[in-house]
C-alpha cells in the first residue's frame, strides 16, 4: 500500500503528530506546500482549526491533489473541538474523495490549555494508529 503524510501547521503541534506517523510507516512527513508527487492509496493529512475554520491552504491542497488521493485519513490537533473530521469529510464529499471513518485526534497546546500536547503518549498513539491503517 502506498502511503503519504502531509500536514499544515502554524505552531508545530500537527507537524509533530505527522512526523510520528510518518516514521511509523516509513515515509517522510511533508508540509502541504509540497504537492503529492504520485498517486497514493492513503494520504494522512494533518490539519487543525483556527478561529473555527479549516485553513484555506488545506482546502486548496486537497482540491489540487484530489486525483492522487485514494483515501484520505484525517489527522487533527484541534484544541477545543474533538477533531476536524466533519469539516474534512464535507470537503472530501464535495470533491469525490474517499475518507476513512477513522480519525486520529489529539488535543494540541493552545495558549494556557493542554500544556505539552501532543505529548509522548499522543505520539505513541499516533504511530500505532498509522500502523493500524497501513499494515492492519
Ligand atoms: C489563531 C488560532 C486560532 C485557533 N482557533 C481554534 C478554534 O477555533 N478551535 C479549536 O479547537 N482550536 C483552535 N486553535 C487551537 C489549535 O487548533 C491547536 O493549538 C492546534 O494544535 C494548532 O496546531 P499547529 O500547532 O499545528 O498549528 C487555534 C489556534 C490558533 C493559533
């Protein structure tokens, strides 16, 4: 199974999770500034919410790469809400991309909240999640 990991980050939380996942499945985690070079069966896409919205760069990346994404796996570090699956699945539906029902979400540090998150346990959970998706 061909897999790739991309992330969008403002403060580094989502990058940490993406890098843990990428290490677990033997690929490199890259920013969404880098388009997919080839079609993949699974794309792990790290993103979060800022002022209640998914960033427009994330939407643009998914839209521009839609023909190369077999299935998207949503990865989120939102601090207040319990993931960004709803927003991402809506976008995938509009674009005709399949999205796995499983989402990885852990709280990310935000101001005085969730100090140190993602922490070691979050990163271990992220690795196990990615392996489960790719290896089963
Ligand atoms: C400007 C800004 C706005 C945010 N707005 C929200 C929000 O509306 N809901 C929420 O759950 N988290 C919100 N957060 C928290 C981030 O989603 C959270 O800290 C996340 O882990 C940031 O990921 P990053 O470090 O990869 O950018 C906001 C963070 C920032 C910096």
